[in-house]
């Protein structure tokens, strides 16, 4: 390992020759100093770079001029890459989070890896910090091909136990010290609060295992868990954020029944440096590769697995989409949603849940007659996914297509609900919709007022 003083000693045209394929750490572990050098050195050309949700001070990385010499293959969009992907300056790489390590080994085979690390420990191991996902497979691929591993050791990166790379596998190491990307916590509004109460009231119990991400709904679910006095919960997730830290600090999460004996994730984000400092050598959390955290079989092994994810929209059949606004207008990425929805359903007593507000902040409905033509779906109508909005919850298990339609329509805001129900009852394609209301309430639907 060569300890260098400047990024240019490692990131240069001699090391990154035309045809090089780079895999880059993302999320809070995005190596910003290395990427800024990649932008600054205009002699680096005709290379490819892949990564998941690159964050930080990296806007220039996805500028049109840089995209002319670097082919970006974006696995999960951030606000930095969204314009490049949707203006055809960069490519969108469809990939489940669980499948990234395997594709890196078998199909993509990078020859250069850019990392952020912390450490080393006494055995020469460097922590991969706040992002693990496919990085270990990327390092293995690069070393097998005689490639390079370039690591940036940020003084503010926590040493998170679990995902490691040994010093013998690092070719270049450079020190840095700058703030890690932060994820501001928004206080739940009334609609999110209702969603959180529905999920906690209907689907959570002592001893269950949790997966959810960042945002108002996870915060609301956390608040509802605390209010209900639940205990002995576990965490098996792809993304660990401040809402879950709150449950550990409150003593609610003990991982008494999980297979991991620690709160396990492959990605970590916090609202501030205090949160990252809390993660440093904290044995209550553990990082693992996404082949472990997102493997459907491992998720299914967790007791009473409850996976709560968000979506951009849902249609009357139960198709769910989360990465796109239109067929080729990419907002985020496939990520690990399908992994957890299917794994939670296979868990004994588990619940796969999609939680979304019934409309956008501008009042645009999210519950539609049908999904946009050609859009990528993260769950299809046959997936038995529970859908929750502020108006109630719909459980599709055991129900027909028309019963799906009537129940899902009741998740919409009142005006949209009435429009959709009229469409269903006036349509010739839905068989006997009145049957879905036998007994007065839609089959599978529980209104918020009944919680």
C-alpha cells in the first residue's frame, strides 16, 4: 500500500487508462476527494464508472462536459445524477441491491475501485465505513484482474464493524477530512403520522424485525412504536438511519430473536456528525454485504419480518413503481425494495408493506387506474404486498382482481376515490364489483378510523 499526499498521485490517466471500469463507493461513503480529482484531470478519458447513490460535493462529476469523457452507469440516482440520467448524458443500470455483488464478480468485473475507509485496526483491517453493498466483490474483481484499489481515509468516517478490506488489498491510501453527507430528518406531518399509527397498530408486535429507510413515514413509524410500548424488536435492513438509532437508544431494539444478534445493514446515513460518531466501534450495529442483508432467504429467516418501503405510485391492480416517474424518467433506482417485499412475505408472520401518501405535496394522485405505460415495477399485482396510505391499509391476500381494485381505490384521497370507484362500477372489464363490498366494507381494506 502506498500512502500518498495528493489525490493526483493515485487518480490519473496513467492509472485510469482508456477502457478502465471503475466501481465507486456511494451514499455517505462517497470518496469526494478522489472524485474531484477525477473531474479535474481532463486527461482521464474513455472510462466507465458505476456506483450507488453518490452523495456529497460532487455536482461537477455529472456535468455534461465530464459525461463526455466518463461513461456513468448509475445504479441508483441521487439528486446529483438525476439530470444526467434523464438528459441522456449518463446510463441507468437496472439492478437489485441484492444482485450487485454477483454482477460485479460475474458480469461487470471492475478493474478499479474507489473507496472511503476508516482505520486500520490492529490486524490491518480497514472498515468500509458507511457503505458496504458490493464493495468487497468489487475489490476481489479488481485484484483478480491486476487492477487498483484506491482508498480515501476520511477522519470523520466511523469504523463500523463488519465490512472490512485488508491493507494488503489497498494500492493507494490518501487522508482527507471533510463533512460526511447528511440526511436531514423531517418531522412527520399529519398524513405521515396516520400512516405510522396504521402500521404500528395493525402489523407490529413485540419481537418483530424491522426494515425501513429515511423520511417522514419511518420517523412516524418509530414514534408510533415508542408510543405503543413495543419491546424486543430487531433490525435487519439495507439502510440504517437515525430513526432506528432512536429505537436502540430507547432500549426497544434488542435483537433478542434475530439471526444477527445486532442491528444489521449494508448502508448507513445520519442527519449529522453526531450520528456517525455514535456508529464508531458501536457493537450494537453491524455492516454486511448486500448479498447478506438483501438476500431473500436471509430476510425470510428473520422472525416476524416487517418491511416498510415507499413508492411513487400504485395502480388498481396492485402494481407498484418506485424508481421512475414515467417509463424512462428515472427518479431513483430499483434498490432493494423487491428483495425485502418478497423476503418479508416469506418470513413466518412477516409483513411486506408499501407506505405512501395518497397524493403528492402538490395534490397529484399517487393511486391511479393503471401504472404509466412501460414503467418499471418493483412489485407486480401478484405480489401480496400490503399498501398503506393515510386513509387506511389494504391487504390483497386471497382477493381477486376486482377486489384489489375496489380496496385500493379506498386508499386514495376522497375525490380520486370517488372517481376510481365510478370508473370501476361503470367499466365492463371488472367482474361484479358489488361483490367486493359484501358486508358493507371493501374486502381487505381497513380504514384509519378503525385502528
